[in-house]
C-alpha cells in the first residue's frame, strides 16, 4: 500500500475492490476510455480494477483512485506507471476523470500530487504519452510543467511524449521501486525508521 496523497480538494489513494461502483460509472462513459472500442461493462470494469490492484502488488506502480474530499466519491484515476519505451524504462503519469468533473482543475491537481510524489522518491523524470488529438490531456501536461519531446507510436496510435525533468538521480528499473527513497535514507541517518508503506512503490 502506497501512502495516500492529500491535496486541497482531493485524496489520491490506492484502489480497493470497494471502488467498483464508482469506477464502473466512470468507465461506462465511452468518452473517458475513448481508446477502448467495446462498451465498458460492469464486469469489464471489475477486471480492470482487479488488474490495477494486482499491478501495484507486482511492480509497485499503477494508477490510483482520485477521490473528491467533499463527498468521498471516486471521480477518476491518476498515477505513475512504469513503461518500457524506446528511451528505456520510464515512469509515466496518466490521468482520467469522470466526465461530470472535467473543467474544474481536478486532473491537474491530482497530477501535481503524483509529480510531487515522484520528486520525493528522487525520480529523475516523468513522461506522459498523449495521443496527438487529445488537447485536454495536453493542456493538463502543459499546466503541470511538462514539455513535448517528440512523437512515438503507442498502442498503435500516434502519441506525443511529454516530459518533465525532476532532477532526481533515479531512472528506470524495479530496483528503484523497492529501494529506499532518498528522503527515507536521510531519515534513517537521523535515526528515524519510516514504515515500509511510505517507502515502497510509486
Ligand atoms: C484528460 C482529462 C483528465 C482532462 O480533464 P480536464 O477537466 O480538462 O483537466 P483539469 O481537471 O485539469 O481541468 C482543467 C480545466 O479546469 C479549469 N480550472 C478550473 N479550476 C482550476 C484549477 N483550480 N486548476 C486548474 N484548472 C482549473 C481550467 O481552466 C481548465 O478549463 P478549460 O477546460 O476550460 O481549459 C479529461 O479530459 C479526461 O478524462 N479525458 C479522457 C481520458 C484521457 O484522455 N486521459 C488522458 C490519456 S493521455
């Protein structure tokens, strides 16, 4: 379990099986996972949620629930995911929101919290792979300080690679996931031993 991230309006936390109702509602809208052509049934949403939960248990990365603090409703997903790209192993920031919550800055707020987490872990840089005809997603990346760095084909479609340099020393490899974050190492030097949950995973 990774530590939850708190922002003024949101909580970004690991998914649980109890999120199925909210997740199924979000994914049922073909505008959200627009790249999936078949309807996102409740059963399919359940499989998707199971996979997200399993991924975190596996490589320590994966999207997380974006929860509206005011109502405790899951209104989307955002998170850091390891990807094997032409540039090597990179960490990707991804995000999506329930259609009713677009236009209020929630994706930017959740994305900023994820980037802060990446910074805390000492990651060198974060990328976002964005379909070339997805201006809303590009606008989020731009607001987060990312810049476009060329194009690539991803999932069979032309994407632009957006990236932000965070200045940390860690880039790629699961070793970076389960090793200690730089801050945690410094804490240990001072004699404070953080819990495993705050050290593991992105
Ligand atoms: C990508 C996606 C999450 C972007 O959602 P979004 O609502 O446009 O992005 P934000 O939540 O950051 O909101 C930004 C909008 O809120 C406004 N806003 C209001 N308050 C704001 C605040 N406090 N901070 C930032 N923006 C704010 C911005 O001006 C902007 O408005 P605009 O759309 O009129 O320009 C959404 O379109 C989506 O889920 N798409 C489908 C999934 C997808 O494509 N994901 C990306 C795959 S690469």
